């Protein structure tokens, strides 16, 4: 720990500004490049990427096999990669098995396919409770699973980032890949929801 | 690559499911600094992550007090790895932040309450 009482009373906004000034003066960060990076994460890197991966897997059995075999490589085929995407493992939800993702220690998250994590994913209550009582937490989040469905909680480690391949909903057999993409939600790819037919 | 982005539907980035990526501007700067410095090789992601885990664990072990702020821990972890690597010391950050705090009013809204909770615009004037 590097803090003392007086330092802690300074707001994080002030400390952040101070740190950015010091790093900029040392040539370690370029504020304009940082602007571009932040804009990229605010506008381009998000769950739409993951939705494209899922829709491809639903419509292309060979791609689905590659995705489940080596998530990072299959996701890179669609042009998605970068920090927090070095080791993405994809797990498939079925009628009998339901995977749900958490990072109990910090909040690791597969940025290239889901963007940055929502606040509930980072919340101490979610991180602690989803491991102890997943069925209850999922129910509170609006997902009621039949009692015979096995729930597997996937806890991220320093290496693995999990992505859930949701079950394709019944009634979507006639839809194209492009039509399936908008149905796939971030929450379904974390495993706290199912994909609903339109 | 810049794929055409659908702006409707549940998968629409970046504010999918009605949520902002960053609640306050400083969070995005703290995020951007960590990613930039990692990409520049100033520290490893494993090192940063270990510092983040330590910060969060310390918060969870402490008696209830400071409200939860993920990016406050993120910033703390960033300061820890930079201090540990000899890049920027905590004292330097504190001194610069104190200097910034002495700017004429209108530059910040930090008057004595520093929790990054739900009321970022709440300032007693």
C-alpha cells in the first residue's frame, strides 16, 4: 500500500489528473492517443462483437467447433482481439448445462468480445454470491432455471477469460446470421440470461 | 476494422443494456492510462492484476466505510505498480494532486467529499 491519510482525502479525479500529468511529462502517455483508446472502448469494442461470434457459431457448425476448441483463434478470425483477449475460452450452454461467468478476485472480463464489464459484474455482492448460491442469484436477475439444469460457475483466473455461447432459442431456425446478431445480449454471453426468440 | 454498428437492439454498443461504460470522466482516464502503459511495456498485465486483486481484497477485509468504487481500486492498483516500478511515486502524485486542488474554484468539485458514488454532481454551492 502506498497511501497515507492525507493522500486518501484527495479525490480520485484529482489523483488521476495528477498522475496523467506526471506520466505525460515523462513521455509515457500521450493524452491524444489515450483519447482515441477511450473512444474506441466507448464506441466500438462492445457486446456486438461477441454477438457476431455467437451468431456465426449458431449458423456455421465448423466455426462452432473451432470456437469451442480454441476461442481466441476463432474470435480472431472475425477480427476481434487485444488486451484481455489473449486466452478466451468459450463454453456452451445447453438445455441441461448452464454456465455463468464471474471473476471473484478482481473482475476479469473478455474485453474484445464484450467490451468493459457492467457495474453489477464488478459488484462485491455478485462476485461473492454467484459462487455460493448461483441459482438464487440468477433467479434474482430474472433467470429461472429448471431444477434439473446443472449450473457451472466459471471463475476467471489470471489467464482465462470465459465467454458463454448461449443456447440458440427455438423458433429461430429460419433466421440468418445477420438476423440472429441483434438477439444476442451481453447478459446471455456472461450467462445471467438466455437469448429470447424475437 | 470499423464494422457498421447497429444502434438498436440489445447488442448495440457501447451502452448496451442501458449502462454507461464509465460513470465519471476520471474513470476513463485511469482505464486509458493502465491500458496504454501496459501496451507500452511499462508493466505486465499480471503485475497490474495482482495489484488490483490486492487493493480489492484490502477493501473487502476492511471494516465497512469507504463505499465501493471499482475504478478507485483500479487507480490505486495503477499507482501501486508505478510506484513499485520506480516510475512515479505516491508522494509525487499526492503533491501534484494537492497543487491541482489549490487551483481557483471552478476547476473541480471535490470540496471535502471524495466518494465516487452516485452523486457526482452534488456539490454544496
